[in-house]
C-alpha cells in the first residue's frame, strides 16, 4: 500500500470502532471552530474595540459534519444486513474521532448530535449524515506510543459485535444447547489481545508512513495502560537527567510540536529529592518533603508518590498542602523548544520526564 500524491486535507479514518476503510467512505466533511471573544463597535470611529489580552486566542467548541457512505459491495453478503446496526451502535455513543493530516495522527472527543439518512434507491450503499460536537475545541496530536494499529478488513467488522441469526418464528429455548459456535470473550475486546508488534512504534518506518499518508487497512486502538505495561518508562515522555551526579539541579530543553499552547503537561521525577522545585518556562511549583522514588505531577495539580522502585506498591496521593504554587497554577508548553529546571536533587542520579499532550485545531 502506498500513496503517491501528498494530501494536505484532514482525512477522517475512524469513530469509536467504526473504521472508514475506503477512500470513498467519507463522501463529504466540514469542520468549523471559532475563537472566543466579542468585539464592540466604536460609536465615534472606525472599527471595533477588541479586548484581546493573551498572545494566543482560545477556541470555542468545534462542530464536524460527515457524510458516511458504506458501500455494501465491499462487505460479505451475509454481513450486509448488520451494517446499519454496526454504524448506529457506534454513533449512538460519545467517543474519539480520528483523523490524519500532515503525516500526523489526530484525535478529538466527539459527541454525535444529529443524524439524517440519505435516500438513494438500489445504489448498493448505506449513507448517513452525522453532526458531531467537539466539546474541547481542539484536536490532540496522538502519542504513537499509546496507539496500536490492528490490521483491518471490512470482513472483520462483526468481530467486535455479537450479531446473530435469530428466527422469531421458531420456538426459543434459552437453556437448550446451541448448535452454533460461541464467540469467546477475548474476540469481543481488542485491548486484551494487544501486543508489542501491534504498536505504531513497532511498525517499520515504511508501514507507518504509508498509514499516516493513506489511513487505510488498520483499526486504531488507543490504550495508555497497555502501552505502560509494554514500554515502561518510554511512555513517561522526554527524559532529562543530571549531568553531574553531585549537582542538585536538572536543567535541559525539550521540543513540542503543539500548535496551540498546552497546559496538559505531566512531569515525573525519579531519584532522591528534597523539596523539589519544578520550573517550566518560568512557571514554578514546589513539592514539600523528602522523597526517594517516583513523583508524578499531573495537569490537574494532583501529585502522586511511589516509594522506591517496587511497581507493586500503591502510589500515594500527596496532600494539596504539600504543593506550593510559586507563581502560576499550570505549566504551559508552546511549539518549539521549551526549558525545564528541577532543583532539590540529592547526591545520586535523578531524572525528570516531561509528557506533553500536543494540541492543534
């Protein structure tokens, strides 16, 4: 599989388990988002007053309209009667909408708000117009370490759903032995069967590039917990360690591809620390106390502590009184190079990991 021409248009490839496996599945798409802020016309002068204070604008919730066209000729004859239910079972739930643009895999939280079926008689396809509300107002640039790509064919769409043939005219006995083969529970759950070779990071460069250009032939499964089990500290983000073991400070720079400034930043400290002070781009926070293990500070301000290196021990959530905001509430990371310093290290090796949820619109 290869794509010869470069496609700059955002290509929608999946919603929940509904895979848009053909280039013709999305017949039309329209995405709209607005910036926040109201202007006020000058009474005696040209133009308007716009009370803009921040360097970057904030986004309102977005809206997405798709015409989904399922070509019945691409499915097995015995499965075609289930295609409509398959679509509706996915569209009746909130979930993630996936897209590809500029060789990046994007996702956003979406909620279907309106449906309309297109009537075309004997055209060998089922078509539906769907409107989505994207409540966050932005798209996440997917962390490929948490992305698993399962080889997919249209014939596989029933694998995750228990569609059966039922004859309502026959007697029904729920306790009678069934002559059809029961589908095991694992077949109804992608997450339980994920392995390292399914990870986007384990694919060859050519295979991954083809997917990011074409977006076909794979079903996307997003599973942070499974990624943590398989890849360990690699999922914690960019790693910056002490250059001198006797130094009390970690200092370094890290890159972010986030188009919008993001406060969705998770910082993890490992090693021995005493009242560590974390500084990212001038925003400082201190965690009071002595620690020897793993400290994790989440975007919502919560901090957890795992003593030592035993992953079997439970993480302890620190009291909010132990978290001191020295000048601002949230770390902010922008596109390009960012800087971090951590003070309070003791005389042994220590490291900081920065995990940034990159955003675009």
